[in-house]
C-alpha cells in the first residue's frame, strides 16, 4: 500500500518534465487518489464484512498493481485521474483488511509490535523513493511506473496469504453511559482535519519542491528518508503515549511537522531538504497514532470513524487549496501547508486544557487508551494514515 499510494510523489517531477503534466493537473491527480481513498475507507467502515474478506484483499492487491502498470499506457489526464482514483480505493481496502488482521491477531501482544507493522507504509515509501532515485538517470517516467508495478506485485505476492480477522461471535456490548467529552473531541476533530489538509500537501509535493532548488537526486533521496523515518515512528509515538500526555505529544509532533514542512521553503540547500524529510517522516504517522488514540480514550461515539473521515476530507481539500499557488512553484504551497499544521497544533493546545486523562464514566474509570468497542477500532481505522496501535489493543 505504501508503494501503490505514495510512489506518485517521487514520479511527479518526472511526469512534469517528460510527460507534459502541468502543476494543476498534478494536483488534480493527487485529489483523485484521495477521493478514491475516502471511498475505500468509507466502504470498510460501512461494510465491516469487507475487513474480513480474503477475496477483497486479493482483488484489491491485483487492482492496485494493475493501476500502476497502466499509468504509462496513456497520456490522457482523464484516464490517469481514473487510475489514481481506483488506486486510492484499492489502497484503502488493502489497508483496512491488513489493519483488521493485525489488530485482531496481535490483540494480546504489546502495542509497539503493531506500531512496527504499521511502519510497513513507511517501508513502501522508502522502497518507492529508492526505486525512482535509481531509475531517474537511466530511464523515463514510464519505466518508473512499470518498476513500481513490479515492486508492488512482489509485495502483493508476499502478502497474498495474509489471514483477515475472524468474524465476531457476537456484537460487542456497548455501555449506555456517556462521558461529557464533546468539547475535547471537537478540538481533536478540528486538529486532525487540519492535519489532513496540511500534511497531504507535503506528502504530495515535497519531492517536486525540493527538486526546484537542489540537485536532481536530492528530491528522491529525501523521499527515501521520509519512508525510513516513518518506519519506526508509529511504534515510537505509541510507546511515548504510554508515558506522557497524548495531547501534549500531539502538540509537539504537529509543531515539529510544521517546521519540517516549512524548512525547504525557508532555507535552501541539501541539508535543509534532507532535514525536512526526516522531520516530516518521523511525525506524519505519529500524529495519526496519537490523535486516534486520544479519540478512543475520550470514548466519543464513533470517534475513530469520525476522525478518519475528517482526515480524509482534509486530504482532498489540501491539493485543491494550494493549486492556485503552484503556478509560482511549490514553496508558497509548503508555507501554506505549514501554517495549516500550526493551526492544527493550536487546536491540539486547546485539547490539552483540562483533558480528562483519567476519565470517569458514571462511576466507571476507563483505563487510558481504552477503545469504544472492538468492532469500531478495527473497522474504522481505515486511513493510510489511520494508524492507532495504542487505541486498538
């Protein structure tokens, strides 16, 4: 899923220079992928049987690989948009099945183990970036897509026999007691939705932005660093969340991420570009880990589903919001994205005020990180970025 969804980022500069793709069209293709991802995520939420289907998993793996292989067969932006839409749907379904399997079969294991598994997204990002870095001097954009398809096919084969989660024996019992957590959840929802808007701009255009003022290899190299930094990040933030306040950690991660996004726009040079990649990669999965864990702790009805939906809508709005700025390059878009992430940090700061770390629900003390229900935590964390090992033990 990390390859199928995110390889577009390092290939985008090649498509600009070799395939005649305009900046506006590049943003539209990104949006198509995010719309598809939202559709796939909602399907996983509304139709829980999909999460338990090996047929859905295998069909989505084939579809995702096929969309990568088909990209070089046309120069039509309409067809490219359709392929990226389908890739988004398939990516979400692959992820939601994998999440259900992971959280079901590792239920009794330490949460950091799930965090390492979620780092597979970062591994896919790193591999795709390395692939494009190697090919950019010896081949064109078509070869990059075909190589990505081959890599996705190898990884699909390795995951072909993944066992989805088992069907539940009975519906999970729900407590009738409701905690008064609306104000905290409202701040969390705003923060996480704004993060979706800001993070996705960097996630889509970071390589192209770095490539504007750095040697050709730096952009793809930075994307490799994003993936490598993302691999351990979910496990690290999950572990920190057991020791320190999640709202405080969320605020910290968002401020660090905003600095990383703004860095290549404010400071030129290779060092700034690579530093930006590390800061961004180390935080974008961690923010999801912390936000979804905080939402589950608040026991707000359907918290994970609502947060995931807000985040997904934010991803759709991000490229659209910066599209008018892309005519002047990518630096203005990155600065706007950094400001949006800082606004998300502001909402996280509000979340810290009086946050119920030891929440009591009608005489019942809920342990920290306790989720609302087994079914919700497994089926609703359907975002690529909906990575919440702490909230789904």
